[in-house]
C-alpha cells in the first residue's frame, strides 16, 4: 500500500475528495438526522453494517442528497454510496407491494392505489411524501411492516450489488483488460483519481462510447455483481427469520422462505426498472454497457438454479423459483394492469436476445472471483482440483492483496 493510500482511510478525507471529484452540481452528503422519518438513519446504519461485514479493512458507506436514482462504489476508496433518488424509487416500489398484499390483513375496502392512474409517474416521483394521509399503507401497522420489509430487502440488494463489484475486483480487471500491463494498472488506480466508479444503473451519457467488446465486458460485470448480491441477500433474509432456538428443525422451510423473499425483491426491482425504462428495444437487448433488466433477473434465477441453496437446505431451488414467479405474476397484475410480468419475461424468446446474451455468459467467468480482494489463478486451480478429487480444500487464503 503506498503512502497516499494509507492516508486515505479516514471518512472525512474520503468525503472531501468525493465532494470535489464525484459529485455533480447540487449534490451533497445526505444528513439523515435532518429527516423526521427514522428510516433514513436506519438505512444509513444498515449500509454501513453491510460494508463492514462484507468488505475488509475500512470501508465507508454514505447516503447522497441527489435526485438521481443511483448507487455507486468507488473502488480506490472502498466507498459505497446510495443516492436519495434511489431511496425514493425503493419507497415507491415498496408502497405498491405493501398496499396490495393480502397478509397479514387484506387492504381496506376501496383502498387508494395512486399508481393505478399512471404507474410511470408514480415510479418517477421524488421526495417521498411521508405525511400524505392518502398513503394509507404507511399509517396501518400491518401494511407498514410489509412496506419496511421490502424497503430493507431492496436496499440490501442494491448495496450488496456495489459490494459485489468490489469483491470481484472489477476496477483492477478493467484496467488489466485495457492495458494488459500490471504495472500500469497499479499506477492508474491512483488515490486522487476515482476513475473506477461502478454504478448500479447507467447514466445518460457515460456508456455511449463503449466498443462492442467493452459493452459485453461491462454487462458481464453487472451480472457478476447481481449474482453476488442475490446470493448474500438470501443469506441475509435467512438470518433475519432464523434467529432463535425454537427455529431448530425448521431450517429448510426458513431457507425456502428466505429464497422466495429474495426472489420477490429481485423481481420487483427489475420489473419496476424495466417499466421505468419503457421496455424499449435498446433496453431489452441491452446495448449500452448495461444488460437489460430482463436479462439481469434471468441471470439471477439461472445462477440460483445452478447453485441451489448451497448448504442451507435440500429443497430444490426450482421450487422457490417457480413459487416466486407465480406469486410475482399475480402481485404485479394487481399492482398494474399494464406492465405484465409474464409479457415482459416472454421478451426473452426473441432470437436476438439469445445471441446477445450468449456472449455475456461466455464473458462472465473472467469477471468472477472466489475470495474477497484476491485474484489468484493458481489458488483457484488448486481448489478446483481438490474439489474435483472430492477432497476438502482448506488452503490458507489471504484476506487482501
Ligand atoms: Zn453495477
């Protein structure tokens, strides 16, 4: 670690540099204590916990006061940031789920569902209106619980996606891919130049200049970060429900419930995002450095079907996927008559879709990484061989490069 990097560990120093180099006009750090709703402080604490738990050394989490519906990680500073526009989208999506849910109590008769007039306008709405009396699901304890549950799930997924870029060394990989020169790569990752910022969604202009090869590489990185995020979202949701002694013996059912909930969260995020993107052809084929939201949810389900529940339970993963699909289809039909979950999913049948995404799938292994902060091909080979031979692989894995 060079001396500049060593000096870059304090949150105040990071904040100063981020303010100077990363913020657009009128953006600033969000002061959660200035909001009357506790949820901003709670999410800030949750973001910090996730970073501390999943990232080594001294990561920092910040909320940003900005209308952009965005989340980023800055590799050099080990920083993850979620923008308030993203929180607003999370609140809008969670409102829809909370208001149509039938459990623990059905919605009141003639309950207002403001998005049914214009769902796009609802999803684009900013400055969530906490005091609005017509937002009845916020003021009814049972439905508020469902609202909070989805807020937390969506937020965790987004933060874990950013951590996934860090885990899989995507900044270092990008430099190596472009220079093929380790020395140059190390130099390019200078502390004062936050050139490797991964975002959860594309900004208007920043992917327009990608070559065809860079486009596929970029989309592969997003898929890797998504599948990382989903895997740990399932574990997080499992830990949330499986907390005391009396749960002993019910682990399989609880693991299934956790996977089902995580799938519901991912369905909601990508279906809502696709509706926002207008389900246009460029969005569906994903030509701008980001895979389409349709492919992102397919890739998550495919990875889950492939890897199953890991050691959590022996229920087939296909059971969780089919149950969640059926439920999401029903729920989204109740939320919106216009943006059908099934019609959207069937877009994957287009032959162009398969051709394009085969290229991304071929690229994905190059951007995946087994251990945090370590990219060691020899180590991987050793472990793969040991696993193939049915031996227990327990090499002494270093924590960080
Ligand atoms: Zn990303």
